[in-house]
C-alpha cells in the first residue's frame, strides 16, 4: 500500500491550510502525482500526523486543507544512537536511509583517521542538509512521525570527548568475543559506534574502550560499513526493541 505522506517543517492545526513549497511540493506533484481532492497525510516531527486534502497545485506551490490530527506512535521503545564513520556518498546515504527506517533516534556522523571523505565547513553544511533530507524522506516512506536527529559531522576527537550520555555504548569490532545477544538489556537506550570503510584505527578503538564502549562482533565475517550499521541496528531491535 502506498503511503501519501509529506513532512512539513511548520505548525499544523486542524481546519487550517498548509502551503507546501520546494521539495515538499515536488514530492506531492511529481513523485506522488496527487491531484486536487486527493488525500494525503502531513506530519511535522511532533509525533502526530494530520489528515489532509490537496486543494490546489499551482507552479511550485501546493495548498493542502489540514484535517483531524491523530496520535500515532511508531517509534521504537529502544532509543538508538548510531555513531557512523562518514563513508563515501552513496554508502553514507544508504546508511542514513536504512537507519531511519530501522528506528534510529539520533545519527552522529564522525570523521575518523581512516575516513576517505574529507569535509570543509561548506561541504559539511551541505552534507548535513542532504542527510537530513534523506532521513525525512525515509520517515515519509516508513510511517515514522519523528525524524531522527542528524548531527553535524564531528571529528573523532570531538565525538569521543562529548556526546557520551547514553550508558550502553557498543563498539563494533570483528576481533571482539561478545555478541549483541551477550549485552545486558539497555536501560536508557544504546549507542553503536561503527568505523568508515577502513574501520577505526587501533588508537581510536582504544579510546572508545577507555570511554566505556563495549566491543561486540556481528559474526566471523568482516562486513562493509553500511552492512555493519544495518545488521547492528536490526539485531538490537530484535533483542531489545520492537522486532
């Protein structure tokens, strides 16, 4: 069943009219190909979704009549933070998209010693906007009403010195002896740290372990960075979430 869902970064209220422009309008007219009088669902990240009816589409502007609000919670009971070593464009895009579908709460892109991707300030800002758009699109497709928080890219040093508020912290390592099933049930969510294409360096792994990360493995095979992220999130959802 196709879901005609559109994210709007603006307040929504029953009985009002919402104006969609830019990518949101293009999604309605060019992707969903909706016509006047057809139904769609609007959400703005607050957790609720609103029934909507397309009133008119004029150029790059779409007007929607906002109907009743519904409290629909499709979030996982397990808050998950994915700390992902930034990988090449299509791999990172896939990771952001599928991590959103799998229910990740926050995504922290980190630039590590072996990261192939190098970003200056301008490039980092554009990448952040791009990744956030991918996460929103994944929410539209998957039915989530709360897009995950996507942080600006951090250096590994910046990350390891902060953002460690989640008590259960896991480091994916093919050399680890523990599996996800061996991890005690997280009380307040879980953080997963995954290296880029070349993995984390030995000093970076040592820093993570010193910061309280627990090394776990996915199995005897070495996984690509994007595969490792999806496998880890899936296993965590199965063991502690809603799979």
